[in-house]
């Protein structure tokens, strides 16, 4: 198996969840069946959304992440990951100095997973920075899926959940979270991507109001195991695979491969 390196701290709780999910998705009979993982917990890396939106006083996150990636490669890691969807807006720059290691692309992996589930129209719940840089929109479009983003008022709620609740260490109001998912389902989405790893900490169900809720962090964890040639449990077992008939009703099983 290849050695995995994680640029973490973006945020710390999401990093802890990523490692936990990597362990969960590894089909292991003993300790030695698990991945060799090095985690750099770097919460000092500047806010990604603030920089991407050009907010006054914001600092670039690219160079600190580039340094961290090089550090992991020097430690012998050949597969890299970071539990921050927004940072993927500059993934090519972050990886530019690598000579052997490669990143697992979370938005691209999530898009392929949504396609495999049979989704047709996918809503994206993410930070303002991720939406502005279109990391998930481009990834979903590349596999032929229709994309929907929240209306302004709904997006304000998404940002409040991410920054005012989860990042601030508070428990997000369940009704507020549910309202966001329901708004995307009402917009005709049969899939909803949790495109911010802070949202991954909310413990949302796999399905709500006819829409499959796809956690990008879980997809990243699963892909880390397979990319490192570990023996993985099938993430698809946790989801009801479906296709839509154009009216939003589930009527079958999605086809395709996320390998």
C-alpha cells in the first residue's frame, strides 16, 4: 500500500473525522491492514474563503499548503489529501512543486460518485469561496450533471451554519440545517453534495425529501483507501443508489463505476 499524507487543520474537527472515516472504510482484519498515514494539523493556514473572495487583510493559503504538501512528500507520502473543499480551488498551485506525490481530488471524486448513484440534478452546499470558484460546479458539469446552487437567503444560512455554528464550536440548529436541504430538494435536486467539511460534522442522513445527500468528506476518505491500494469497504453500501425519471422520483439503481 502507498503512504497517505493529509494536510489537516482545515478545520481540525473535519480532519479528525476524515481519519476516523478512513479507518472505518478500510476492510481490515488486523492493524497491519490499515493505511500508513501522516497528518499535518495546520489550523494556522489562512482562511480559504476570505482569500478567494479578496477580503481586506486576507492572506493566501496557497503557499502554506504548498509547503505542507512538500513536507508530506519528503516524509514518503505518495498520495495526499486535504479535508477542505474550498482549498481545491487552488489545488494545481498547491501541488505544483510535487515530484512524486499526487492529490485525491475531493470535488471530482464526489461528482463521479453522484453520477454513479444515478443523480441528474445536484445541489451544492458549500462556502461562498467554494461557490465563487466553482470547484464543485465544474466537477459536476464535467461528468454531465446539472448543477444547482442555493438562492441568496439559503446561502446565508449555509454560511451561518459553517462559521457561526460549526467552526465556532456550537451545535447547529437541526431545523436550520433541514431547511437548507429541503430548499435544494424543492429546487428539483435529486442529489445534494455537502461541499464543505464542516457540514460533514452535522451527522445528516443519507437521504432527505427524495434527495441523496452525498458527503464529500466520506467520498474523500473512501477514495484515500482505494487510491493507496488498501482494501476498502464499498461506500455505496451506505447509500440508496437510484436514477430519476425526470420528475424527481426514484425508480431504479444507478449504473457506472467510481473506481
